[in-house]
C-alpha cells in the first residue's frame, strides 16, 4: 500500500471517530432489556441460571437412572452414573446456596 494512501485512510478514520457523537445523538434506540440498572441485569442473569439449573437437575437424575439401568453390571458404567449423579447434586447445591447467600446478604445490607 502506498504511504500517502495509508495516511489518508488513518486521517479519515480519526476524523470519523471525532464526528461519531454527532451521528449517534440523532439515533435513539429503545432499551431492549426489561432492566434499567446493572444490578437488575445481574439479578436477571442469576435468576436465569438458577431456574435453568433447577430444570436441568431432574433431567440429569433421570439420565443417570437410565445409565444405572443399562449398565448391566459393568463397573465402569456404574461408576460413570455415580459420578453424574454426584456432580449433578453438587452443582444444584452450589446454585441453591448461591441464591440463598445472595438473599441473606441483601437482607443484611437492607437491599
């Protein structure tokens, strides 16, 4: 690329970056979220993760039951099923404790 062309491109980018605020003020975008503050956004994300975990945990327990039933006494498949149920319970416990700790902290600080 020729040096003078490169300088023109860089100069154009710089000039456009300074004029961007004028163009942005002309466009008003509505808020696509139902929340207005970052705290509400974080709380919405936490609620989504909580309800997703509550919905997925029973499915994982059902899948683990199928692993037990189809293991046929194979120790490796039984161990895998036990691992799945163990980590499902651990994950659900963490999610429930996290939601509970958040509620307790909110009550303590008066939020």
